[in-house]
C-alpha cells in the first residue's frame, strides 16, 4: 500500500514541478487593468488542480506515512527509531 502512495506522491511532485514556471509567469501585479487580470485568472483556472504544490503531501519514502516526517530526509519518526 505504501508503494502506491509513494507513486502517487511522486507523480504529483512531477506535475507540480512541470507547471511551476507557468504558475510563476502568470502575473500577480496589482497595477494591471481588470481585463488583464481576468485573462490571467482564466489562464490560471485552466491549469490542472493537482499541479499545485499545496496539494503535494509530505510522505515517508519507506512507509508512506503522512505525519511526523523529517522534511529534509523525507523519513518518518517510526523509521528513525
């Protein structure tokens, strides 16, 4: 089961990395006209929802556990003990 979670997590990370530059290109300048902001908002809405880094969950590489993770190593406390 943990392998399946890790595969899903890996796919989401790849998708988020793929669309990261596009998300950064979409302008967030407050001085733009409302028409330009609407066009940018439309471009932003056309991106896949799973491509957001907010949807990527930190999981342990070995167990797939979503909680108590050392972020730098991506290992849970259970594996460390």
